[in-house]
C-alpha cells in the first residue's frame, strides 16, 4: 500500500470511516474497501500529471496554496460538510469526461452503485490532495521531489493491487492507444491551469 493511502486510513480510523459510510449509505467495510480502491486511483492520476516538469510545478503550487494538509487537522469538520472542499471540482478536472466510466469500474469492483461511488470520490479527492500537501510540507519537496515521490507511490499502489489499477488504467485510456498516461496528463493538467 502506498504511504498516502496509509496516512489517510490512519486519519479515518477514529470514526471518520463511520461518518463517510453514513453519508454514502453503505456499511463501513464496503466503504473502506471502496476507499482503498479510490485513493490509489486518484493518486495515480496526480502522479501522471506530475511526471512532466510543468505538471509537477503546477501541482506543487496548488498544494502549497490551497491544499497544505490542514483539512486533515479537522477531519470531523470536513466530514460534516465535505461539499465545501470542492471535491467535485477536483474530480471534474482530474477525471474529466471519463468520471462516469471510472465510477462504473469502481462500482463493479466494490459492489456499490456508481452514484454512491461518485459521492465517495467527491469526499476522497480533497483528502488525497490534503495528504499530498501535508507530505509535501513535511518533507520539504520542491516540484522535482514531489514528482519523484508520487512516482514511487504510484508504483506501490500498482504492486499492491495490479488487477484493479490495470482495470482503472484501461478505463482512463480514452484514445485506446494502450496508455492512460497521455489521457490522464491531459485531464489532470486542467486541474492546475488557470490558478
């Protein structure tokens, strides 16, 4: 498991998972399993974005300005009103028109319906950005360090669940060239432009 997913699982262990499961109307175990699939996917999309110098710099700035990890300091406050963190906006930029396909893919893997997965992703996206921002701040990453760290986390996620990551990678491969990298780069880059 990658370090960011571990960090978020620790943050959610004190009742956070229960709050999320109540919000999406699922039991805790199913919610936990779905989050364990969703968080590495979001992380992977961000890693691909940061694999170019421009993408890494944009993500680095976005984390420093808007996602410094403070969201993790008041998990109960965030979970009482997750819409305030604009998870839908983050998802719209990272996944773009493939968001429905990703939701359906995760639904098939987790047993939750696609609409519920959509709710879950909206909650997970700001948490992943917050965990990444906190790690960047603690480690003192510059843009290159951030890119390198994300690449390592992406590899760890791939190794821990190659089947799921392969399935979701194929869902994100919009132009059917066998590589989701170019598609994710194009989409995730939109997240950080115009800031």
